[in-house]
């Protein structure tokens, strides 16, 4: 699955919001295709939605546990405590946890944005402001990302892969 694009939605009085059909349809034949996990977002006034398969894969990649650095343990403990299951109903909606909606300070009007392996629910007004800033800053963001990628590719054991990204050696 690969989530992109944005769409505008409304959170109803029962905290239900529709998952865009274009995204639901990508999961219709997947095991647990109707199960999502709701976690805090990285941006202000947002929540993230992960399909169950992606959330479980990401969780395994954290490599927490007894012997992990404290920061990793703290992140894992916090993420898992805030992760809430949400099942898609017959109308294509999920119920957002009330505490998450409150803590994220989401209004009723939201924008759902695709972000590769997950969706992000943003307060619509905040998203519009952030989008204008991100659009303006996009050339600088691209430049910084290229610099970071070049630096990473130059690390020992890595070499440029003919323009297609890093290649393990």
C-alpha cells in the first residue's frame, strides 16, 4: 500500500471519521484490512492512522525491550500506551478515541493526508497554515533532504547506487 494525497472530512458527534475510499480500497483484501491503529501525530494538532500490518511491522522494527537504550524504551512504552485499535465500520468510518481527539486539539473539520504507509488526520485550519508554509519552504526542504541523503550514502559501507539511492556493499 502507498498512501498519497489529501481529502477533507468531518468528525461527527460520535468521533467517527470516514477513511477515504481510495485508501480503504487498498486494504480490502488484506488480512486485518479493516483494522487501523490511531496514535499521536508528529505535527501539532494531528493524529496518525496506521493499517494493522504496517503498525505491527513498525513495532517490530523499534527493537525495544530490556536492553534497548532508555530513549528507545521510553518511545516504545509511550507509543504502545497511546496506540488504540480502530475498526472500519460498514460505512467506511472509524471511531477516533475521544482522548486522542482532545489531546490533539482537533476541530470537527479535518484534512486526511496520505503519508506513504500511514494516514495523518490534521485539524483542517492548522493543516492549511502548515501547508502554505511547507509549500513555500519546499525547495529548501528538498535541498536539506538531498544533503542528508548524500551524507548517509557516504557513510562507511555504503556507496551511491547509480542515482537510485544507497546500495549496501
